C-alpha cells in the first residue's frame, strides 16, 4: 500500500464521512446508497485531488468537498459500468444490479451523479464545474466508444485502446488532479502539469488493471478471475496476445471471448496464452512508459508540498496487486 501522512489519511476519512451524509429520506435510496458506500475503497482519485489542492490559501473543508465530488462521480460510473458489463461483483461484494436489479442501478447511478453536481454548485467555481462536466461527458463517451470497438474487435488497434483508457479512466484522474490545483489557485503551469500527471497516471492505472485481470487465477486481486475476458473486453494483454499468437490460438481466444461460463481447462489455456512472455512484456513496457510520463510531470512539481506523497502513489500504481 502507498504511504500517506497522517493528515491526508484523516482527510480521506472526512471524504468518506461527507459522502455518507449525502442521503435522501426515502428508505430504499438510503439502503442502496449505504450498500454502495459500505466499502471504503482506495479512493485514489479523491486522494489525488487532496494532494493537488494542498495549500495554506484554502480552507480544508473546500478540499474535502471537491474530493467528495470526485469520489461520487467515480462511484456513479462504477454503478453504471456494472449494468453495462453485467458484473456480479464489485470490490469483493455483490454489485448493486445483483442485489437489486439493473433499473435500480441505473437510477442510483443517476442519483449519485446528481449529488455530485449539487455539491459542485456549492463550490461556486465555474472553471472547476466546467472541467468536471467535461470529464463526465468524456467518460460516458468512452463507454460508448468501447462498446462499439468491442463489437468490431477485428479492426481494433493500440491507439483505440489507449483512447478508451484515457476517456474511461485517465480523464477522471486528469480532472481530479487539475481541479485540485485549480481550487488551490495554482499557477497555470502547475495546473497543466497536474493535469498531465493525472491523465498519464490514470492510463497507467488502467493498464495495470488489465494486467491484473490475467493474474486473478493465481492471486487475489479483488475481482473474479478473467472478468474482462468473460465480459468480451479486448484489453492490453489480450490485444498483444492476439497480435503475437498462432492462428489456432487466436481462433481459440476469439471463440471463447465474452462467454460467461468457461471450464477450468479453458480458463487455464486462456491464462497460459495471455500470460506468456511476449504479451506480458509488451503490456509491462507500455505501463512503464506511462509511469515514466507521470514522473516527468511530477518533476515539474518538485516545489509542491505533495511531491513525496504523489511519488509514492505513482510507484504504488505500477506495482499494486489490487
């Protein structure tokens, strides 16, 4: 786990408290909301906001509010993702659509989104509102593009995957860092550096997530083994496998891609193919390149009080197993 100081740990706890207070009076909404936020999660995006917004010029409460908005936006996307992907688990627990149903999940995701925008209005910072509204739109755009790409996977290339990774994951990381810096009235150069740092860290985070999907047969990653594969997703390791395998192996992978039920034998063969040297080396090289880009952006922020904590977060992101 990455190391964060006592103050930042307390601030993340306050983010959790802020979120859980945003309840409605109706019991069904309370039940679903509390179920969603019973798991505290890593709150990586909220942490980035807290780090980027560190400044003596701004009240801590404002930073907590912005970090809470970021976490609410992220959670809303997860609730909607589980409906689209027909996921059964989220953070080791049954997903909302499994405990209730898809209708409840979609509406609850919308409810959480609206809570985030209500808090945004209280910030009374038009530039931040504009950035977060743009990011939210980009995330939805990324979901639609991803669906279309996976339905036409034979024409998929690396740039397509990187675009989706940016829109679905990197975009909110970017907005989290950028708006944090904006809230602290940082210089234009620092806001830009924080934005690039968040963008590249988010893409690296997604690449590592994709790698972990093919490690989950042998280690506990907090998600079901081969979840991405069974949802029909062409992720970075699978992309490299398909582009570097014999035709028979390609045919086998594509025949079973997206199937909800796979035998242990099939799972082991998928694992063996995707975890072979070439795909993993290519995936790791890509991950390292984005970690390197992230570090370069951080170097321009060496004067910032968050430098050491942000560096720890970057290193954790390249090595995490959860």
